[in-house]
């Protein structure tokens, strides 16, 4: 039901032209989802919109994020993910740990009664809301202020780039709650900071502030909170100034580079460059 309601709105957005009009899609119609989705030309903005709960995340929110990724309008090149209010996201809605759960949604207690295969599939469905942010045809930017805890930290890590306010508080809280980070956050964290530092951060569940985040590579830039929106806007404009096809090809190369040898990467560069030059000069 939730996906059907939101899907109609997203299809409406897809039908809009590439002009300057802003198309707004409310993902908040199913009670408790708490997302807004807007498309303005080549830029899409996903806003976590539960400020009274510090944008705590739920099963319904993860489903809504996945649906946005599945129906993202083709003209979009940059996706900005941000939170309404003073926090990006304080992580999982703690009501999910109670027997009652979030109204209208299941709880972890009810999910735990599922068979292993079905339970893992539920987690896989939630992960879809994070995985699409890495697609090569888009560049995703997390605009992070205040708390980015657990699932909030993982959502920021799912994005290609992170611009943070000077009050940011990153924390991988899941191990302290008896859980593991399972929303695709462990690989980017380990890739960025290294395995030993990732172990230390996760198993102590300590807070990482803006200065350390920049130093470790968890953020590209830290700015005063009042300048966060402008910094993200400037970055998006710079990204859109690059040729779209060249940007996607370059992102594919960079994403695959850590898993390749130098020789394999050189071969991949040749393949991408042949395609680019042929496209530029109209050769088949």
C-alpha cells in the first residue's frame, strides 16, 4: 500500500520536463514514512522529514527510499540527501525494538520470528534504499548536520560525497545496541578510514566530529551550519558542469579501481576512452 501510493507521485515527477519547474513528490502520505522528494531539473533532493524524531528511520522509510531509487527521473544527475531540522538522522527509530513497533509497521521482535531466508530478504529490501545512491549515472551528496547516528551514518556513507556542518556527530551505534551495521555502511567505512580505524569506531561507538571527519576522509568539507545549503548547492553546480557521459564513465572507473590491478584498471580505462572518443566524433 505504501509503495503504491508513493509510486503514483513519483511517476508524476518522471513526466515533468527538464525546465526550471520544481516537481515535489510527497513520500509522507503513508503515516510514519517521513520523506520528501523533489526534482528540480537535473538535481533531486531527498529530505528525511521527521524532525520531531530527529529523522529516525523505519522499515517504511527504507522502502520509500528504495522506491525513489527505482523511479528516479532519467534527467537527474545529482541527488542530495538531507535531514529536516537540526539532525540528519539519529538512526533507527527505537520503537522498532519494542514488541509494538512503529504504528502500522512490524517490529524487530516480529521480524525475528521469520525464517532465515525471509528475514535476510527483508534486510536486502531495506538495503535497496541505500544501494541505488552509488549508481554511476548519478552523484549523490549527503548534506549532514547534527546527529548522523547508526542508520543515519550509514545513509551518509551510502552517498558518494559528504558535506557536513561543523556540529556533525557521526557514530556507528549498532554494536552498542547488540546489532551489526547492515545498511551497506561497513564497506565504505572500511574503504575510507581503513579496517583498524573502522573497527575502533564501530566497537567503541564513539562520536566523530567535523574536524576528524574531514581528516579521515569521511567528509569532503565542513562548514558552519548556516553555510551548509550553499556549500551543497555550489558542489552540485560544479558537478553538473562536467559532461554527463564522461562523468558516469569516470565514476565507473573510480568505483572499480580498488578491486583491480593496475593492468586491469588500465585496460578498463582503454575501453571507456574508446567509447567516449567514438561518441564525441560520431564514429560507430
